[in-house]
C-alpha cells in the first residue's frame, strides 16, 4: 500500500508511504487539513499519479521563505510595478509566519493557522487588532500563486494552499449616482481644475490609472475616440511609473460622446495656452490631465481632491472609483447591451460585468417587458381567434 487517509479530529490527513531508508525505517509523508474524506481521497490519487510519473513529492528541504524570495525575484519582470510592490509588502508577513517551514513540509493547516492569526493580531506596527479580511485574502492569494508555480514547474506535486479556506470578504457597497446627482457633483467641480478629469471619469468609466495615463496622442477628438494604451501608478516612495494596461481587455478603444469632446477640446486649449505663456512647446506625448509643462499628476492627489468635492456636493463616502460604477449603471439603465458596457469598462469578461451590476437587472427586466408590451399592443390578445371546440 503506497498511501492511505486517516481522520484526525475534524479533518482528514493523507499518509504517503515512500519505502524505507538505509536503516530500514519506514518513510512517510503526512499531508493534513482536508475538510472531507472525498477531498482527501481525490488528492491522494493525484499524488500517487504524480509519483508514477516520477515527480518528486519531497524534492528538498528548501525553506518556504527562501523559495518565496526567489519566486518574487524571478516574477518581478512579468507583473506591474504596483502589483510587485504589493506582493513584496505581503511577502514580509508571510515569510515571518511561514518562512521557516520547509517547502515540502508546508501543510494546509499551517496556512490556515497563519491566516487565522493574521485576522486576530496581524499588525506589524504594534497597533491593536488584526488585518482586514480583504488584506488576509491577498496574503492567501500570494501563497497559493507561489505554490502553484512550484507545482507547475514540478518542484512540488501538491499545492497545499488549495484546501485552505480564506476568510470571507465583506465588500463595501458601491455608490452610483443618478442623473441629477451627476449634475450636482459636476456643478461643484465646474470651477476647479479637476472638472475635466471628473467629467471624463463619469463619461468613460476609466480607472484612475487609465485616466492619468491617457496621452493626447491616444485621443482623437475629431473621430470622438480615445485609446487606453498606458496607465500611471504611484508607488509608496512617491515615484510615478507608466506601464501598459494589465490585460488585453484593458487595452481598448472607447467612443466619446459629443459632450466629452467639447470638454476635452476646451481643456486642451487651456493647456496649450498655458504652455505658450510659459514658453514651453506643447507635446502630444503629454498626459491629458498633466500639470503645467506636461508633468504627470500623483494619483493620490486626484483622489483627495475628488473626496473633498464629493463631500462638498453632499456625497460623503463617494469614491473616485464610483464614477466608474456611475458610468456603467447609467448605461445599463438606458438599456445598453451589457457586452458593450463590459468592453467600455475593460472587464475581463461580460460575466464580471453582470456579476458586478446584477442588482440593476430586476429593474431592467421590468422595463424590458413593458417595452415588449408596448411593441405588441397593436395585436391585443382578444383579437387572437379562439381555439375550436
């Protein structure tokens, strides 16, 4: 028998038998933390199949912390600078909690215990209280991705993060303005330098990074379109980094309304006049929403300015990202095909769009049947011939 499962407490554990060492002592590998017998049996079969293919179940005693550092170093070139910064920050916590364990000895219960501890008292700055559930989930995602890489490259045969249950996140309810609220917000912003940015955010649904990364050469106000071809991120050290959009779906073309073109033309003329006054040649390479002279803006500055304007307009708690939700919500209420909305937002799929804005669908269905009723009202049901007896 090469393997078996055993119930230990509330969970199930896999026991792999790997022969005997030079002294005749039986070698075993224990993998615990499975919630059900079926899950343990399924994983046992996968591990036995991996052993049959010659994959190592215990390739070395490399510590998980050393592996995670190496994985991050090799992974840096394939992800954006902002994402890498977040990974690195979370890796400090993970290495503190799990880095001493051998990579091949890391079990689901180790990871589950780590996540629980972070929820209770995971602060590194000495303050009371644990990390938020959303933050702990990001820790879990980092661990799972790193171990998944080890499985993919045949360093491990088993991802011990898979059976783990991360905490449930209580998502903050989105805010979406209606038509009159949009006008209220823009009236407050109208005489500020932030008006063109806020107007464009609502009229296009661009993310903050996309809004600030937009260049004049990426926009065509004659053909009423703009291209999302680069994004701008601010790092914790204050530096600004331009990069390509994170996915092919995010890299997209967006049609502009006549009103958007008017706002952007006026904004461009003001920018050109300011450059001429300063004796600086205007450049198509400048960000559309740049400082004087074409210097990019700090993303946090736009966020803080928007928060003040929203509060002044009577919308405390409204976030800049809610302009994106407002754009999507208003389009869906107008009956725009969700696929078009998904393309404008740069979502990975229409499923994400429908999941995010499913709360709008009941009202849309009611409107749809009323439209159908109006379409067919010329043929009342009474006019349909009765069936013969």
